[in-house]
C-alpha cells in the first residue's frame, strides 16, 4: 500500500510539473494546437517521471545505504532502495525501539550489578569486622581474662561461621547457574521430607512458640520426581524464613495440593510480618531484604530465597509468592508427580 502511495505521489508531481512546462512551452511557441500540446505534455511527463524514478533509486541510494549500514546492518541494500520511505521509517522505528529496550535492560543490569556488589560488601564486612574486633581485643589482653575470653571467641566464631555460610551459598548459586550442580532426580514422598524438616527446625520454632501444621488433600499421591537433597534445602530455607520473620505464638503451615495430572503444589504459609506487594519481583534477588534498616541480627546469608528460586528454576518448576504487610506470607512451588506410568 505504501509503495502504491509513493508511486501515485510521483505521478501526481510529474503531471503537475508537466502541465506547467507544457503551458510555458505553448506560450513561447505561438502556433500550438491541442494535439501538439498533449504531445508536449506526454513527453514532459515521461521525462519528469523517469528522472523522478532515477532520483529516487540512485541519488537517494547513498543516504539509504548509510542508514541501512548504520541502523539496519542485516538488511540487504538492494531491498532498501526499492523500499518506500514510509516502510523504511517503520523499520527504523522498530530498530530504535529494540535498541531502547536493550539499553534500558542494560541499565537495569548495571543497577543490579552495583547494588549486588554493594550488598555483598556489606554482608561480608559485618561478620569480618565483628570477628576482627573481637580477636584484636583478645590479643590486646582479654585472652587472659577468663570471664570474657570464651564469650569473645564464641562471638568471633559465629561471625566467621556466617561469613563461611555466605561464601558457601554464593558458590551454590554460581554452580546452579553454570550447570555445574547437576540434579540427581529420584522418587520420594514429599510429606516425609516436610516432616523431617519440621523435626529439624522444631527447636527454633519453639523459641518463638510457633506451631508447625502439615495438611494435604485426601488420597493425594505425594510421591514426586525431583532432587531430594535440593528440595529439602528449598523447604528448609522457606520454613526457616517463616520462623525467622514469624510472630510470637504464630503458625507455619504447609499444604500439599493437587495442581493437575502431572503436578502438585506445596504451599508454605505463615502469619508473620509479611511485606508489601511492590517487593514481589525483588524478593528472590541476592541479599535483598525487605527490612531496609540494615539489621542483620536475624542471621542467615541473605541468599536463602535466591537459592530457593534457583533450585526451583533448575527443576523447570514454578514458584509463587503472596504477602500482605502485617498479615503474613505464602510461598508456593510446583513439583512433578512420580506417577506409576513414569516408572513403567
């Protein structure tokens, strides 16, 4: 359609200019009849139309070539010169839009990189300085003071332990991302795994009098096909998180439900502090904390939810989050059923 419009425009211009020239020639030559006038008009139209085409194809060739090479390197120049200016403008707009999106994404990545490095430095600096200060105090003479030396050593040891945890978790994420950490899928009962994790974290829950609740749909087969060790870590991180940010005398409930013929969904729900919806997209980022106060008293590496996301992604499964500030949070993830048909 745009080619037809361009062609019609050229014809209209050619006719208009031809009429003007024909009239001018007729005025110069006194004895011109109607037949001669139309002959002159046709001749002028032919020449002007031909020159117009030549100008469009060849004189604009250089400019179009420059545009094509600068902005549309993948486009064949022989196609470019036969393309209307309108079509070329659309292509250039599309190209510009793509480059703007790429630039915007690069800015986001750069912002994320700077924030990650800043957070990493902060997370490492805190336990490093803590252990250093206590060790220096001990070297300055506190080592001989039996009332504080063990206390200082234990505090320094905890700080180093946290530093080691950060390095260990970062290493795990890197291995998962690079594909070095392979999945060892096997069949296991996810209910048994949840009960084991509950038992392991029961002591922490009792400190805040948080009750663990496990529920599943009736007659639901809970055998899944996944990496048992990594799914255990997913459950541990999510339940630990719910206890850490849970309220005194609260609950952490896990519900296992049927999602479809091939999947189940595991929901981990608490009635803790919760967080605002604007943090949904960032909650799985490394070192991202909803609490902006910088308080690290709750411990952990700050990588727990990021590890959860990486493990679930490695299984080609989905993870979801819902939360309300002051009400609580729910993290849910899917797992592949280990149906009898898969074993045959």
